[in-house]
């Protein structure tokens, strides 16, 4: 069964990208999950002086676990430096969510992988 | 990519069971998907005179494709006889949704399997 935090972030996901304003973001990262076929896209805005993440949005057609993981991740990273954000692992996310069912842990890696891809994309462009 | 109908039913799912009033339903069916670990529960109310489905609700922590499939299924079956509803296949649901990406078709079978389990449950109890 799912923790209250997972339920909350699934029912009321934070920081979903609702419109197509992708051009406003400085880094975009996409990743996919072979197991279930789902994809995740993460968008970040970066303050170039401090290399701090000022905004993080995301979008997926994945499951509740992927939604909750990336929702809470997006809250965690706003205000972090790129280095701090890059170091976040699925384990950190699971801890924040008070866990996930064992057979859904594979969904929690989508968000942090896509985030690292977005940070890589930012460095590539800047 | 996803059809407009899939997007609509994912963003605005119909007939989700929001409160725990399971006792009001006459049949409950649950199924799981080994591939991704997701589960689906479908609840039906049945008119005992006509054996017609008068209400159909559902709940899942599965993905957008599972949500959209079961959302549209729940609209299809209200007003059907139990026999008509039992005969619905994943193919019928895909047609109503204007398709799903190939690697997400496995998600569209959760709803109809859980519905048949709910119909079986109704017959077992009555
Ligand atoms: S990936 Fe699990 S139901 Fe779609």
C-alpha cells in the first residue's frame, strides 16, 4: 500500500508543466522506463550566477509512483545548486515519500534520471 | 504519442471512486499487472431485475494509459447488461480511446479484467 505522502503527491501533483512554454526553460531532460514503457520529461530554470535551480517542472503519462516521486523531487530541487541536485538518488526520493511498494521502486528512478539529463542539457547549452 | 481522448480521460478521469463507500457496491473486482506491478479495482452497482449496471467506479495507482482506459470503460458499461459488459475486450477499449502507444497496450487490459472480476463477484454474492 501507499504512504499518505505518495497519495497526496499523486492526487495533487506539484510543478506539473501544464502549458507548452518549454522555450522558457534552460535545461530539458527526458528518460524512459523499459519495464513499463513510461517516459518522464523534466524542465529546469537556472540562475547563471549562482548555478541554482530556480524552477523545476515535469510531465509524464506514467503511474502514480512516478508522478509522486517526481512531484516531491521538483519541490526538493528548487533552490538547490546544480551539483546538489545532480547528487539526488532514488533512495533520497523514497525517503522523502516515506517509501513505495517494492514492485513500484523502479518508477521512482524516472524523475532523478530525467533531472540529471536536464542538468546535462543545461551545461551543454551554456 | 497519446490521442486527445487518452489525454482528456487522463487529465479528467470519469467515475473514480473517491470515498470509501465500497459497501454500497454490489460487485468488486481487483486485478494486477505483473509487468509493471500496478493494480486496478472496479466497483459496480447492479439493478437485480434487469441485471443492468447502474454505476461503475474504479481506483488505481497505475499509469495514464490505465487511468484513461478504465475511465472510458466506466462510461461505456453504465446502462449495459452484465452479459454485454462481460464481453468487452481491451480491443473495444482501445478503439474508443483512438488507440494507445504499442508499449502501453498492456495497461488497457487492467480495466476490463477487473470489471469481469467485479461481475463474477456480483454473481457469487447473489
Ligand atoms: S504501466 Fe502499470 S498500468 Fe500502465
